[in-house]
């Protein structure tokens, strides 16, 4: 575990990813100790194929959901690849149970409105971070790397050029909410030598890190939200999921759905199949709404 923590510290991973990887790896280590009767040391006592199969069966016997088992094996694979990559590559990973494929959940209209009202209680910078996430769907890394030279705004239109995965650039229009938030922030943005748009509020006003952006969209925002809405906050990426679901559903039927290719361009996906694979499936809320609309035999009807 010490070596794993050292390797994780060297990688630029989200804090939650590091925490979950360590927890899942420790659980496997405890299972191995109880099953094999010895301490796990991948360098001297390597994990073998049968260990992975037996661990999968143990997780299933403890009634863990397919998604949980998949996540635990993803963490285990990451841990072994960091600690002993050559051995990990030689392992034959077992087939895992498959969960029902659903799209990520979004926010309700009331929850979204509560977030927008809460933005009025935030600083101009923090309100801009939340609205950029809500109305552009940009990833935290893309927001952290956004520069002043990437911003074009006018009274009626505007564009933002983000850097996505693989440093791929893509341009997303800025709606009125984003343009107004940008104007308010730029009016008080401190003078700095670098070109990054989002800066820390204290001197020397360095660029905002991904972790600070997550803190703004989670802990700071939650202070000004009703408790039931605050519980739904899961970081910036949840806003990306929400925007995609809103566009594809036509804001839950309030307007025509946005074409899949347009949504892919807004989110910066290089391949529309990525967008379809994640979002062009029903979410749990979609299925619940569909069944809520199904009623029994209507009153006054006869067989």
C-alpha cells in the first residue's frame, strides 16, 4: 500500500480517484490475506489468474452490484499496473458481471434553478465557474486551462475555445448566462502576468487548479443550497452530464431535441459515437418518468 500511494502521488489524478483506488486495493489485500494466509507482495508473491476469479466470486456472494464490482476491479487493475506493471499485463482478467446500461443522471429543473439562485451568493469568479460548467459542459481540466485569449464575447454572442482530452481544441458558444457572468468577473479580475482566465482570489493570483474548481462547484456552492439539493452535488462533471441530457431530451420535452452531432461538438467529443454511447440511452429518471405516465384501466371504460 505504501508503494501504491507513492505511485498515485506521482500521477495527476482526482482526489476522489486516489481515495477510491486505495480503499479498493486495501480491500483486495485484506481478502488475499484471509484467503491465502499470507501478506500480499506482488513482487515476491504474485497475484495469479485464479486469485482474480475467486475475488470476483467473493464480491458476487456478498451481493455487490455489477457496477460496484466493475469499479473495484478497475481500481485493482490501476493499482497493480502502478506497482507491478509487467505482472499485471500478464494476468488474465475475468469477465465481470454487466450492469444495465443507462445514461448518467441529470438535475431536475427545480434543482438547476436553485443552483442559479445560489450563484447570486457566490463571488463573481465562483459564479462564473458554476455557470461555465452548467452551460458549456466543460471538464474541470478544460476550465483550468481556459485562457483570456480563448474568450470572445460581445453583447449578443460569444465563443469559448477549450482544450479537451489529448489537448484537442474545440469551440463552444457562450449563452447569455455565461456572457453576463464573464463580463461581471472580468470587471474585477485582478491584473496578473499570466493569461489563464480563472485565477485565485488571493495574491499572487495563480491559476485555479482542477481541485479548486471542484471545491467551488461542490463545497462552496452547497453552502447556499437547500440540503436536499446540496446532497445531489457530485462535482463539476455532474453538470456536464446534466447539460448533455438536457440537450438530447429537449429540456425534458419543452423544446425540440438537439441533434446528436451538435451535442458532440458542444461537449468536445471527437467522435459522435462517444456521445451516443454515454448519453443516447435512457437515464433512471427517464425510465421512471415513462412508467409514471403508464396508468391502469381508465375509469368508465368497459372490457
